[in-house]
């Protein structure tokens, strides 16, 4: 058998997962602004839990709706009605033995058509940046209230975090760009605020690009450095930015893709205590 440990249980920051088969969040178009998550979505995810997945991700839950850019069929978690409906989804999934986490993030800053023309982040007002960060923090609080086992930040796919991390689209010259440290500030501010709001024990995941796949974009070596600083930011405080050539990982929280990050010599797979899973 190629994947010898596939059906073995694993523990991630206190979460006991019955196997290593994970269903990641995907765009299912089964949400809306009225309900947050629909009955159709609850049935969809419950069926996957019955099928034997060890862990299931629900998302993306859009924290900051931008008219003309965001999808009205995304999941939402902004009020008590939404929270109640998500709570029902979580209970149904857990009833069949699966761990369930919520993926949250600012899904879009610009419409997709505009994104393909390489818009520039320097046009975004600072006030809106703080609003976006606060939206992620407030949604993360509701994630925990709804009973999710963990929260995951969307760091890919043209969402706000991936735009701020981009070497191409982030053309800002202020504290939100202009350097690696500046580009890291947006995700680290969000992570720091979520950690402060949820406490030290609640698991936080992060979905990260391995490469931008656009001319001038970052590649695996930079993704590795981003991952190192994400871990440091959530464990030791976001203000410390380190160079990947000089900093050694402390024991990372969970299963980091070694084929992507090339950190097998620095990580101990069984020391998953800090609460940041990069997938």
C-alpha cells in the first residue's frame, strides 16, 4: 500500500481525527446572504461525513462582501441566523464522526475580469484594509460560536490575503507593501487578531500558495519563507519577521506539506502543538 498511514488516526492540537482523508473547502455555490449556509449544503457535507472523511472543510465563508466582485452564493457567517444554520451543519457532520473546520477570508477585492488585468493594490484605501481584517476576526469568533473545530484562513485564489502577499499585485509602498515584511503584514494582522480573540488553544489553519504562477510572482522558496513567518506570527507575535536562511522552525503546529515547503529536516511530525496548519 502506497499510503500506509492514510487510514490511521492523527491528532492536531487536540483534535482527534479518525483518518487522514481530508475534504478541503470548495466553491459549491450552496450559500446565500439570507441563510449563510443552505439546507442543500448541510445535506451535501453530511453525506461526505457519512462516507468516511476524517476532516471536512466548509468554505469559503466570505467575510467582506464586495458588490460586483464577491459571489452572492458564497457561504456567510455574519449574524445570528447564519450562526444558527452553521451550527446545525456542524452538528450533523460531527454526528458521523468527522472533524469540521471553517475556511474564512475576503474572497474578492476586485471582479475576476479586473483581476485578470493585474489591478494594483495601491488604489485600496487604508480604512478598507482595516475593515477587511476586522471582518475576518469577527467571523472567526462566530466560527467558534457555531461549534467548528478549527478556523482556516483563505490565502489563495485571488482572495485578499493572496493579493497582499503577491509580488506582482501588491504595489503599495506604505506599511502594507513595498517589501516582504510589508506584504506579510495583512495576513499576520488577521492571524494575530484571531488568535487574540479565540485564545491560545483554538486551532488555526492557513491555505497557502506554493507559487503565484504569474510572471514576476513568487515561487516555492518564498512560499517557504511565508510559511515560517506565519508560524512565528501566530505563536510568538506577528511583529517578528525572519529570513528563511537564518531562522529555524520551532515545532510546527500540524501537517505542513513537506514536498512544498522542503522542511522535513526541521519538523517533527508528532510535535503539533502550536495551532497553525498550512495546507
